[in-house]
């Protein structure tokens, strides 16, 4: 199964699209394995490679308790994140992978990430890693969301000197991750050590439950309290660089807010709240440009959470929102949860990556997914921008995503894609007109199945439409089918279904690892 | 990117029973090859390469390879990402060895 999108960029495909999946045995136990090739296209999440992984994870969840069951799923990730040549399909692949990982964990099948390749686990790969039951890493392994080069490009070498290898490993490397809690097992970089760690850890893992996520919330809050004002020495002999005050960090402009032109001015939050909840609400601005409160829809109470002013998603915002969602779940009322989203991308600073931004974003995605699994209807209304990891952790983690006037979702803007793919912007713009697979904006993302509905003010008041969505029960993750139906992502659904069917037919114990 | 097929004949069919082999990786300066047995003494090589304008070099390397190993009855599909001729020859020989090994 080769990628149908690389020819558009004059790039050679690979027979397996850089992802090998299968079934095997480890110490006599049947297991499922997915291995990513870090050298092909930087080990990326794309339509075909992502669908193979999603199909495998869904099969592992479906097979639980049957004769085809596996005891564990191992993810051998080696990735730079989303493949920008098929950015929208890749973003969806990450979001669907996150959901499928959590589905497998809910079914009692642990998912273990093994990070030891040269590419590491960056971008969406960092978020996927954080959603696994257990992370095994070697010294060479790295986990992060924004890579050092990306941060340097946006903020300058003073923020993060990507050529300073020692600094890069101190911030993102295996030892730092293991010490801080971002990885659970620290092993030597050889196959035998990974194998041994994989064999002994898989039966002692936390399940995907409220108790587990409550503990995770506390662990991440404690880390932020303890190390939130950390100091990192860039290199031995140089003066320490003091972390800048939080007010400065919040004002820092990121790649997305710089380069993502706001097509339309988004509605002001107050105006949006009034339009959505004419029956009344008590939603008020919280810390760090968040919104929190309740509202009434058709005489029923709904919980409302939000991010305003295109604020980059920081560990602080993620932990605040996640804490609120956990409170709502704990209340036990199955209250519907509405997320109003106007964020940028994840915040790009060395400090945030050092603190494990991937864990904070992964935690937020997990908590929103758990709410959905426990009977809360979760709906995101995107009224501003959302990009990259922040998009995956917020809007894409809900059951239903609706784009409003002024919404501008993206993975990366065209000028940045042009820089990475080394194609002139006008050539890229021309290509974007022929396919929805990588271009930013509501229409291409709706075509790939990310956005369920697009609401414009011209179509009438928002409140009754929201009531209709809330009254419609959520289904399983069918965004790949929606993408196939709309023609924006033709292969993902078919491939994932075929992988799932083939996995469920195969007999256990074919081959070993 | 350039795509072409080179068809030739080998002196004898390739021994061994392994039906197919896949090797290599589409990394920078590397290539991926799929070997399949088609029977007879024909050799068909489909090349998809990221570097344009090197068809003559490919033909020279492939003819050299066919003369040295005589891989009759084999179809080879190549995805190349700028591998040098010595790497290409190494991978071709490696794939032939994989087919020759008992399955």
C-alpha cells in the first residue's frame, strides 16, 4: 500500500509507506506490533501509514476477550510527526491513533511505546507516546512536540540552539524524560534490552480509567509546581539562561500566530456565548485565557470550557482544562461538555518542551476522550484558529467538531510547508487547489472528515443547531469514513477496515519477534 | 522524478526457491527493492527514481548486474531516493542472494 499523495510532490513512495504492522509472540504471549521506518520521509504519520496503525489498534481492541486477542500492542515509533505533504490526512491519522490507543486501553489491552530510533517521537508522535500505557526509552531516544529546529526557526537560537546536541538531548532525550516521568523505563539502546523491558512491563500497567487520569493530573500539576520556573544551562561554561516570566511567555508570538492569517475576525467570546446560549449561561474567563462555566440548552445544563484570543496551548492551559473536565466527570452527572476553541498551535518554547508538553497535551486529549467514553456528549466549536498539536489535543479529541464563521484550522500554514518541502509558495498554492490533503482551512479539513459540520451565521441562529447536535448520540470514531464519503481522504477508512478484518482472521502465533 | 522499465534476458534462470524478497529503505541516498519470480529467463526492472536524468547510468549498472548474477525469471521493482551506483549494485546483489536462499 503506497501513498497516493507523494507523486504530487515528485517524491518516491515506499511499498509499506514506512509502517510495518503485524502479530507475533513475545515470551509465548501473542502481541501486536507496529514499527515505523524513521528514515522514510522522516518517519511520518500520513494517510496510508496512519490507517495501518489505526486498523491494528482497533483490531486489538475488538479482539480483546476472543481467541484472536493479543496481550499487548507495541508501538515502535520513530517519527518527526505529521507528513506535511499530506498534512491534513496525517493530522487525522494522529488524532485517530490517539483515539484507537485509548480504545485498546479501555478494552484492557495495554499499548506500550518503544522509543529508541534516530528520529525520536516528535510532533504528533509525542502526543501518541503520552497516550500509551507505558513508555520505554533509550538514551538516544527523544520525545517532544515541537522539534529544536522548529523552535529555533520561530524563536531564534537564543531560545533553542538546535545545533547544540547536548542541549537538545538534555531537553528531549531519553534520560531527561525518564528522570522527569515522561518515560517509564530507561533501557540500553540495543534490541535485547528493549525486548526484555517490553516483556516484564506489560502486565503491570495502569488501565485507562478516571483513577489513572486523576493520578496523572496530580503528577503533572506537581511537576509544574516544582519545576515550572526551571533554569536550563544551554552549555557548560555559559551563563545560565533564566526562564522568562510567565507574562512574557504568554505574549510570545508563535509560528502559527505569525503565519496563520486570520481569514475572518472570529466572534468575540461574549458574543459567541450569547448566540449559543440564549437561555442563559454563567461562563466566565478563567486563568490563562480560558473560559469556564455552565450554560442551559433546552432546560438542561451543559458544561462549557474554552480557550480565547488564539492563545498558544501551554502546559498551564492544558492542565487547567484537563482539571476542569475531570471535575465534570467526577460529578457523575454525564453533563455534556462543550469546548469553544480559539488557540494557536502548542506553545513553542524550550521550557515547555523540557517540562514535557507532550504529556500535558496528551493528558488533555485523554481526559476529553475519557469524558466521551463515560457518557458525556463532547462537542467542540472551533471559532478561531487551531493548529498542529493544540488542534489534536483539544478540538480533535471531542466526538463532534463544528467549525463556525472565522474558524481557521490547520496543521501548518502554506509558507511553512513551502519551507519544509522546498517548493515555491505559488507552486504549493496551485497544488492546494487540486487536493484537500494538505491545505489549511475549514474546507480541506472538512473534506478529510475532521470537521463534522460547518455553521455560518447566514444559515440562522446557532442555538437550535447546537441543541440538535447535543441530542444526537455520539458514534464511534467514524471520521475516516466521513473523509472517504466526502472524497478528501479516500483510502484511510478502507485500509483501516481491511487491516482490522485481516488481523481478526489471522491465527495467533504466526511468527515471533 | 523519473520512471522507466529496463527489460533484458539473463543467461540462466536464478536458482533457489524463494518466491519474493523485499529489502532496502527509501531513505536519502538509499533505495527499496521488491524481487518477484516471474519464470523463464527474462529480467524486468521497474525503476522509479527521485533523480532525473540518470537512465544511462541505471542501464549500465543493471546490465553489469545481469551479467554477473544472471537473475533469469525475476522482476524487480525499485523505489530510489538518490542512491549511488555502488549502493544500487550492492542492493541488487543482496536481493538476489535472498531469492537464492532456501525458503
